[in-house]
């Protein structure tokens, strides 16, 4: 029982990491170079699947014409997919300056800012990437995660609710709702939202991991282990279970011991 309550208290120290595990709003994963708001034109269809190779190809196009919107968008997406987050934000910032009002660029720039922890700026930029009369549910969800990162959980959930009115039952958005409740320490509501997400045939492995985390935080460790290793190869399942156990026992470490970030590690890109 003591461990169960201490696990709940652990939420305070893992909250920022947990929202990172949202994957920025349940959107299409960063590794998909076409992404969800706008594409980089016909050339995107021939984009390589290897992120490093994509960085080379789009980087050449961007350097040849830094003011070209498609080149900037493709390069920024490739950099994000390759984990070069600071450079992606810098490239997309310059692309938006060269192409003011380009909503696809603004959407990517806002996401890149969120990647780098600039949540208020990300929220403001994303607000310019769509409009109330023509909202993008994916961007609404990303804005919700930015608000959650800033501790504005009720406001974040209003954005998720708007997203779900456009895309009912989307498992990524529902997963974000669950993590939002987790951050405000309402674990039963968190589990309820995550189970709805998990029931969707479109649910990603990230949704399963988030559900396992919330179940584990309520002290149901065996059930959490079953969830996080479901439908995975044995080695990956074992790794996920190890990370789950590690996170759930971190608060037993001596005071002042280095903190790790297994919550983020549990989340897998789609």
C-alpha cells in the first residue's frame, strides 16, 4: 500500500517526461515525412524512408534555394524525423520568415518548437497554422499537449475535446486525454480515456504503453506488464517490462540520486 501511494507521488517528478511521451498530440509520427498538414509536393512521394538519407536529399534542395517553401518544409520534417530537433526548428523558422502565412510551414514550425520545449511559442505559432472556421484536429491536439506541458490541464482538455468532435474516437487524441488526467493525478479518469484509445483498431504501441503506465501507477503491476508486452517480440516485450518496472520503482532511489527518463523510453514512434 505504501508503494502504491508513493507511486502516485512520483507523478509530480515525471510529469514533463510523461507529456513528452504523448508524441505531440497523437499526430502522425515524426518519421513520416509527408506529415499531416500539407505535403512537400510531388517530390515527397519519392522521399526515402531512411531519415538520415532524407536529411541529405532535402538538405541539398534547401541549400539550393532556402526560400523555397517545399524545400524548407521537407528539410524540416526530415530533420525532426532524424532527431535533429534544434536544427529543424532553426530551418523551419527561416522558412516561415521567407514564406509568411504558409500554414503548412507554421504547423511544422510549431511542432518543432514543441519538440524543443518552447511550449508557449509553439502554442502561439500553431494558432496561426489553422483557424477557428477551419480547424485542424491534429493541431488542436498538439496545442493541447503544449498546454499540458505548461500545467494548464483543463484548458488542454478543451482542445482535445474540440479535436475529438472533428475526429471522434481518435486513439492518439484519447491517449493525450488520458495522460492529461494522469498529470493532474486523476488516475481512474486517465485509465478510462486510455482504455477507450486502446480499444481502437488504430491504436499505436504508444497508446498501449501509456495505458500500462497508468495501470502500473495504480498498483496493478501484473496487469500493467501484460499490457506493455502484448503483441511484441520477446526481446522488445522484455525491454518494455524492464522500463516499466524501473519507472515504477524510481522513487525508492536515495534522495539526490540521478533521475532517468524511462517514461519517454516506453513511448514508441508509430
